[in-house]
């Protein structure tokens, strides 16, 4: 899957759940920070599955944040 397709799918998912346009950017950014903390924790523990999940969660929250802010993540 290309990044473009991933971005579109994440935005569709967020719209279907009314995250976009109802979420506030600062709240979404706080979620990104929380997910980044979980990724750090997985890295420290050497939890490969947690690392993969964490990277995905950080990416999803960043895509949503950028969509709310009308920022091209790429």
C-alpha cells in the first residue's frame, strides 16, 4: 500500500467515526504524544510487536492531526 492510499484510508476511517471534523487539533496532538510514549515504552522493553503497533498508532494520529490542520504530511 502506498502512503497516499494509507492516508486516504485513515482519513476515511476518521471521518466515518466523526473524528474529522469534530476533533480539536490540540487533542489529536495529545493523542500523538500518548502514542509516542507507548512506542518509547515498547522500544525500551524490546517489544517488537508493540513497536510495530506503536509506529502505526503514531502515524495514524499524525495523519489525522495534519488533516485537521490542512497540512500535507508528506
